[in-house]
C-alpha cells in the first residue's frame, strides 16, 4: 500500500535506507536520513512510503512543482534491500507522477552516473536523459538529469 509518511515511520525507515550503497556513498547515515525526513515533512515536501505487513519498506521524496519553473522533482526513490525486485519502486514512481501531474506537466530527477541500475529503471519508465551536472553533490560524480512529460 502506498501512503504518506508518518512521523512514526521515519526512524525504522531511515535505518533500512542507510544500508543502501547509494546512501552510504553519499554519507547519509540513519540519524541524518531521519533528520532530513523530519525537515522535509515540516516543509511540506511530498513523502510517500510503501507499507506491507505493518512495515514501511520504501520511500519517494519529492517536490510537486518548481523545477525549472515547469515540473516536479523526485529527490529520492529508495527501496529497502529486502524489498527490491517486487515492483515497489515502480509503484512509488507512479504515485509520485500522479501527485506531480496535479500541478505540473513534467517530472525531473537526478541519477548518479555510477548508478546503472537506476538509469535503466527510469528509462524503462519513460524518462529521457537530458543532461548532466558534474560534481553537484560529490566531486567525482556527475548527476544525470532525467525528464518525462506527464500529460
């Protein structure tokens, strides 16, 4: 089930996500992730989770509008290791797109240049690589810009 993040979800979800190699490389430990989610919630950012059997296993963190003045921005799509390959990421991506489509005609996201699996995932879901920003977050990594027209 896809639903909004609740305050009670943050700590357990942050612990699961902190194990992901991507978040390790970007130096996001459980404490930092939980703090980031609390701040995002206070700002009103979009925060959707996938829940199964009473546990939260994945997150979509996004902005509904504002990107380049025309679109929404998927800041993070992360699935706990034990839930990968079950369609959880695709379900959250569709939920993000539905939320953004209410206000915007376009969706944007960034993918690390080393994250081949994520690049393939987004391309399978209709996103086109439209650029790159070298050294945006880490000096040795380019963030690849992806875009999709929603309507």
